[in-house]
């Protein structure tokens, strides 16, 4: 018996269910906060005009612009994938990490960004894009 006078199996099961509910609450709070960020961005009209007709293409393009903008503001310094992912979640609250990594690799294949070999999971603007050509490169189709 535990200190509450119930069997240890019941106590363990109850605590596990409480922990699961706490995880779901945290997930919902994260989702709510992401949706608030998306709403604020949409209400400010930052991405009112999508350059492509397909929703997935325009979302990817907006996320790529955010990534390139963050790396441009980093002024040549590397940013971690997690930092860039958090910035991208302001555009798409439901963005999956795996999908975001594919966006990064697309940008890398097009030569817009490069991965830092010294620090695993770090990214910076490619050398030739530092002159301001990165905006047009970020939205070009393969």
C-alpha cells in the first residue's frame, strides 16, 4: 500500500495517466502558442501574397525566406537547426522537424546555404549569397 492507502499498481497507473495528460496539455499549449504566432504574422500581412499557387509551395517558400532572413541577420555566423526550426514555426505551427530539415537540404542543394562541417547541425548563408542575391535564390524552383 502507498501513503494514500491504495495499491502500488493503481498508484503507478494513475501517476502514468496524470503524466500523459500533462504531456498532452504541454503539447496543446505549444500548438496554441504556434497558432498565435501564425495569426499575428498573418494579421500583420507579412505573407499576404504567396508567390506560388500551391499552398505547400507557398508555405515552403515562406519558411525558406524566414531561414534565409535569420541567417542574413546572423551576419556570417552559424545558427543551429533548432534555432532555425523555431523561427520557421512562426510561419507554420504544425511544421514537422523532418519536413523542415528537408527544406534546409533543398536550400543547401541550391547553394543558398551551407552546413558547417566543424559544428554538426549548424547552417550559414553560402559565401556567394552574402552579397544580397540570396532572396532570389531562396525562391527559385529546382
